């Protein structure tokens, strides 16, 4: 199936509005955000593991990016509690499971040729860097060939400069209320803005914590 596969259009999707759909493995469900392809697809999803559920060992031909949102995600290499950022590069294999259950933000087949770094970051202990304006803090997570991924923390009443995203922008709001001139985006909202989109983001009294990826729309990724 294809979903939100026109990358020239802006998409705003509160994930709580999306139905949980079963995966091929019992106990593992997903809320699909965008998808190009069948069961093997370029995809962005929120995935939920019930307690004591697991996937059989499998290979990620196009790589896998994960941010653990709730619970503890595990595989044969270790346990990854909420706040862990993972990148499993193309050709990597594992047998994932969750003892207590977990919720993940997952992106598949969105790696460029040669992006082979395995990444494990505990975002709860990783240091923050000062952003470009007062009230903004940034935690870089990964960068390769013009595609950058980071967490960005917005203090209350923070305003960023009007700016353009030549390679597009994708945001998942993790906490608080993120805003721009087009609307308000509470925690659990996923946004994808096309190449050359332009906005002036800000926060009000709540502040916000967001996952951000830029430069990836139009990038040349491996294909299933």
C-alpha cells in the first residue's frame, strides 16, 4: 500500500487519529504515517510491541532508524529504554522483542548508499548544544550526505527566524506544543513539509521537544 507518498505535499497527522494495524508478527501493531511499497517498503510508522512479543530474526536491507518512545525495546545486542535513538544500517540483522512492551517511532529504507554507521544514543544523558536563538537547544543524532537528524528542545516563548528547508523537513512532536503560522501541533503530531517549504516556528507557554529530520526529501536512498 501507499500512504502519504506525494512528497511534494505537506502532511500533518496526529498519530492518535490513526488506527493500529496488525503487522506480520502477532502482538506487534503499527500506525502508518507514510509508506511507499508493500510489506517491504520505504516507510515511517509508530510501532507498538505488546509485552513478550517479538519478531523473528530478519535483515534490514535498507536500514532501520528507531526512537524508543515508551517502554523497553530489546534485541540480542541489548536493551534500549525510552529515549534511546538507534540506527541499524543496511544489511544489519537482529531478532527484536520487548519483555514489558514498548512504543517506537520507526523509519525504514531511508538510508543512502554508504551510510553504514551503527548508532546507539541515550538521549536522556546526551549533552545538549545551544541553538541558533535563545531558548533553543539541539541534540544532533545523525548526519550523512546532507541529511540531518536531531532532537530540538524549545523553551517556553521561543521564536525562531523565518527560514526555508531546501530538502524538506519532518517533525515528530514528542512533548509540549510546537507552533508555526500554519497551526498548533501537540505531542504526538507528525508533520512533513516539502522541499523549499518556509515557516516561522515558535512556542508559547508550554515549550516543546521535537524530533527533526531535514534534507531527506529528494535525497537518493536505497530502494526495496
